[in-house]
C-alpha cells in the first residue's frame, strides 16, 4: 500500500488505529468460515464516525477496497477480504451512547457487543430481542450487516425489525446520518434496504435500536423425542394451529451428546434422539393457555419426556446448552461446516430427513441444531480439514442440501448471509434480471463497488452475472406467469 | 399509430378507458390482464419516452403530488388473484391488483388475519397498500407493513421482471429490494406480486370506550392501558365533536377468548376504580366498532382532507402541544394513536386554498414529519405534501436514476421531485 496513504491514515487514527503487517493481520484473514482466507493489506481501527469517514475518504481517493468487520463471528465469509484492500474493524467503537427507557430505544456505536446492549437495557426492564448464538461476542454493526437472527426471532423478528436508525459512512466517505428514529421512513426506506446488505453498500458506525419490554412471564419447556420426526411434526402442528411461542429449537442426538459432554451441559437426556425447546412469553394467563395447547401437541406427537424449567436458573441452563451447541461440537470433530438454509415450515420433517440422507450417503457425520419455528435449518457437518477427500464430500453435501432446500421452495440463507460461501448458489435462486436489479441498487450506493467486493452478488462487475437456475425454479416461475 | 391504438393492441379494447386525473386533464388508463401485457405496456412507454402513472384501483390518487408529466396510467386492477395461501406456513402470495378484502376472506378460511388491516379493504389493492407503505389498524400489535412483506415481483421501467425475497418467514438472501419499493409510491417500479406473512385470527374481540376531560388526560389513559400490558390492537383518542365536548378514548383488544375474558375484567376494575364510566363491547359488536373506527381514517368520500403526522413516541407530547398552533383557524378533528405516535387530522369542511397553504406553511415551519393524504389540489401541485426533503435525498435520487434511468415512472409524484 502506498506509503503516503499509510501516513495519512496514521495521522487520522494514530498508531493504535492501524494494524499493518505480520502475525497481527492473521486474525483478520477470515471470519468463522475459516476454510476461506485472505490476508488484508492493512486493518484500520477507528474510534468514531468522524475517524471512519476521514479514513474512507482517503481510501476512496486511492481506490482501495474496504471490508467492514464486527467481531468476525460471521459464518459465511462476509468479513474475509477476498480481494485484498483494507479491513475496517469496529473493535474500538464500543460505546453505548444512549439508553432511552421512555422511547424504548438505545443508540450505540456499531462495535457494541449484542449481549452488552441487553445488559445496558436490563435495569430498565428492557432487552434487545435479536439473539444470535454468538451474542456474547458478535457486534450490533455485524448484526445489521447480516440481518442476524437467533432463536427468539421466531416471535420478535430478525434484526431489521429492530433497527430505528443508522449512521452510515458511504464508500466515498460521506456520512449519511439516518439516526433520527421515525415511525415510517421519510422517502425511500434506506435503512430497511441497507440492513442485511453484508457490508456491500457502506460501513455502519452507529445504530439506533428498538428495545423490547421484558415479558411478565417466560416459560421454557423441554420435550424429549425418540426421533427427529416427532419433534419436527410438533413444530409444524404448532404453526398450523397458529400458536405463538417465542422460540422453537430442535437439537439432534449428536448435538445433545456434544453439549452434555461440554461446559454447556444443560441436562438434556444423553440417550434422546431429539429434544425440542419451546419458549412462551406473555401474561401469566396467555402463557398458561398456550402452554396447555403446546403440551397437548407434544404428547400427541410422541414426546417421551416433558420438562418445564422450574426457575430462571434452570431456564438459563437449558438455553446455555442450545446457544453453546456450536462451540460444544469442537469435541466431536476438529472442524465443523455450519450450513444455513430455510424451508417452508410445512416441509421441515422431509428436509431434515433429507439432509441426514445426503450426509449418510457421503459417509459424513451430521449434527443438527436449528430454529425450527422459522424453518431455518442448520445441518452441521463434522469433518477434518486435513482430510482433503472429506472436505470435498462436505462441500458437495452442502451444495446438495441447498439445492434440495431451494427445490422445496426454500432459500439459501436464513441468517448467516450469502457472503463468500453461498455466492455460487445465488444463481440457483435468482435469475439474471433479479441479480442485475440488485446490482443497480448497489451502484447507487457504491458505483465503484469497492465496499466488500466479491460478496453477496455473484459478480465482479454486474454485467457478468451468471445464471443457472434450477429446473424447479424455472417451472415455478413459468407456472406463476401462466396463472397471472 | 397513436398511443391509444398501441395500448389497445396490447390489452384489447375493453381494458382501456380515460382517467380524469392529473397532469393536464384526461389520460388513457390501461389495465393489463396479466404480467406479460404489463411488460408490453412498459416496453411501449420505455421505447417511446412516455411517462407512466402506476395505479391499483386509484383509491390513493390524492396521496401524491401531481406529476410533472404523464402519458398514461397503468392499472393493476385486472391482475388479481391469490397465487398461493399456505395455512400451515402462515404465508400468502397474491397478484398486486387483488383487493385487501379478497385477501382477508381467503386467509380467514385458514384461521389467519391479513396484515395490513386497512380501512375500506374492498376499495384498495394489496399492491397499492405496499406501494404507499400503508400500515394498518393493527400496527400497534404487529408493527408496520414493511416488516411483513416477505418478497415481491416487480416490473422496472424497461419492462424487466425482477423478484426480491421469497415466500419464507425468514430469509436473508440478497438485497431486500422489497423494502426499497415499499412506500415508494410507484416511483421505482410497478409491483405485480406480493408475498406476505400472516397472523393468527383472534378467537375473540373486545372494544372499550370512555371519555376524558382533556387531551392530556386521554393520552395518560392510553399510556395507563399500555402499562397494563393488554393484548391491544389499537388505542385511539378522538377529539371532541359537535355532540360532545370531551375527548374519547377507544381501546381494541383481541386474542384467545380466555385471555380476553380476564383482560376485560381487569380493564373494567381498573377504570371503575378511577370513577370512569366505560362502555365495553365484545365479539361481533366489538369488531364492527373497530372497523368503524378503522374506516374513519380514510373517509375521503366525505370530501375531507386528511393529514398524517408521524413522530417517534418520545416526540408525541411536544407534537400534541403543537397541534393547536398548526391548525389554528381551521375546523379540524384529531384521531390520535398515541402508542404508535400517529395523528390523523381531518378537516370537516373543504379547506380553502388560503387555509390549506397557511396550515401547510405552519407544518413546514414546525419541522414535523407529515404527509397530506387526500391533499387539496392547491398543495398537490406545489410539490411538498410529504414535508421537507429528508436526509439522504441525493442517494434516493441516485437510486431512482439507476432503477429507472429513462423516467418511465412519472416523476414528481413523490417527495422532492422523485
């Protein structure tokens, strides 16, 4: 990188705001998708929006690609600087700027950790609802970029429903201050279309979030099943009966064993084939009424054990097992391929069974833990990256699972994002015209396409969009056209 | 061949009429029967440099400015029907010209209710609702409409058909273009297909009504109701009328029957303690009262002008203070939804041009976030019924230029020339 540019950046950020060489760059080579790596030319650590904007202006003048990074907990390679350039880390932007209990909102710097925001809101009887499993580490800025979910998004919705305002540093260094919360957007919904854009439109530096009231009563149920089918069918029945729990999570046998052998041990029965965690929120009466209906369905679907958390401690323990599941799997294999796909909730049982078949056919070990209420599957394939043949089979299984989910009316990702990992899958789901339209939006924000290049859209330049839709997708589109 | 003949060639003679609208008098209005015909209409406009006004049933025509120039109106009214309703998944896909009433009836069969719960659902299309970002009477419970659009298919100005999102309740694949289109008032695309998330139909409804001596007392009562954590769909405060000098507070509840039974008892006890006389309705009566209040929001047939003021809840007390100043000299009635910070202002007699401009100038000076609905023509031709230019207007203009570079969708109807 040009010495004059480095000097100018040092002048803006100070010595502590630059990571320029050697082993200190290694942590920035990838996010949680460690199999895809690339070393950045430099890492910048601004402390304020002004520092970030000044840095971005300098980088724009020099034409340097920019990759934003929260905590690096993403699982799709979104923060991997695949085309080199500079990583801008939010690690030094960790201030909670304001908690407004009356307005039920908070304003934070984008590097604030998700769980820290809820901690700051807790004294006011409020919490921040999106709760990705990585919430102890992931940042609000990263959550905005990925439109992150989590177990309780079943009731409360993904990140986009909780963002009231943003401060964005655009590719040219201009600061777009959309932090003033308004009930509806004035003009086009810039915030709504920015959330989930995976860092390809700009760098978010401040976020105004909606805070949610802590419910009067929360009840957590654990249902143990002799097989995954019963757990999946219970969830489909609850959706069909229009019941409204706040979370519905399923763990399979291998996951249960990993959790129970780890520090996250939650007391799940080790011999169970599947457990279903159900959480209910609301007034005491609402919870009581819904709980009776839920228990009836669980029994009817063959639950062999039903347990209600007796106190907050037991509830936290049950959830610690679920949220620690990915970490716990380190015990059963050196590497884990965490897939993320969505299917209509009427097709849960079939798709869960199919993912197991695909892995079995390739002699792969599968641990499944997923947000069943949203139809958001996480088949986790265990592997050893030193075994190249196994890596090949893992990638093949991952592709097959996505293809089958799409053919079933599903989608590539429910919460991890497209990033680098699913770039090739985009043309299975979208036609060229769909992708080209997205490119047009990107061009309005970042005409030089320097923000997080090589992510989300399968293009180097939008004119190179490739299209290879699945036969099923073509047929569905044709049918829709005929019906219209 | 003239435009009329060219459009007739695309859709047939029965689907073309004249529209007594904006921009210098009558315009041809074409109603394609399917997406292919709509594509042809847009290609015709694109290749001939024509400007198009997208429309559903035209019920929100006065919610936008008069365009700078328009050559024909493109209506989705013939593109109607439910493409798929999945009761087991709680999702719906429909063509944009389907009325909200038709969708309500369809999903009721599977035990769902439609969001948005809009006034006069038989008079507006779902495409029009999404294009105008019109959230419904159930907003307090479920949030704004834009949160429940799962995906769309839209036609760009050059006739390109592009989809965004899908029909899944959770999905982060690709940009959420549908968020950009929602509330863009047809200035970016013509929506042709909408996918929505649905909510459970309640087992029981309740309506609670009582009076307060002042606006402040009524607002406090609304906050007290919220503190009780009731299953509220809406809380409405109505200003005094010719027949009453007091403010009216209405609360609408819905949910499981056992829950509503108990919650109604709680409301009754709580308000009885304060010596407030209340009326309570249940079931069909409550639902009918709710619909009556909901439909008041959009009663343009009465010849009133409507104005929607939106502020964040924290700004509501200040807004209430400003109301009297902003609307001095006009006979205005306020419907306030304090818990979602919305104020509808209705003028009981048509405003004169002078009155309308005076109110408008005071609103602009106040810095409030507002939007005139059913605005008088004197304001619609002026170009700022959406209030002052917001932050990011330059980016919005770039977005419009990249998505519709030839200005096929008539410019100037939305805010600041968009």
